[in-house]
């Protein structure tokens, strides 16, 4: 059961890390081919991936703590 929980956490973590990489590259002006040479779109896409991944991990932890009675 713990391996399933770990797997559920790893995927959004990788997505959030990729979002950070996209934002960093946009900040330094390196555009990925998928964003049609638009730095602003790349930054916004990276921000969405980062917030989505981080939000999923945070929600998972809050749900787990609430289920175990550690948080009201």
C-alpha cells in the first residue's frame, strides 16, 4: 500500500519539477519547441504545472492527515 502512495506522490512531483524547469528556462530566455518561441507562454505553462503538482501533493498530504485524525 505504501508503494502505491509513493507512486501517487512521485508523478505530481515530477510534473512540478518540470514546471520549475520551464519557468527557469523562460526566465533565462531558452524556449522549448512546444511553446512556439514564446517565452511568456512557456512561463505561464510552467507556472500552471508547478502549482498543479504542488497543489496535488499538498492536497494528498492534507487528506491523509485528516483521515488519520492528525488534523481537524
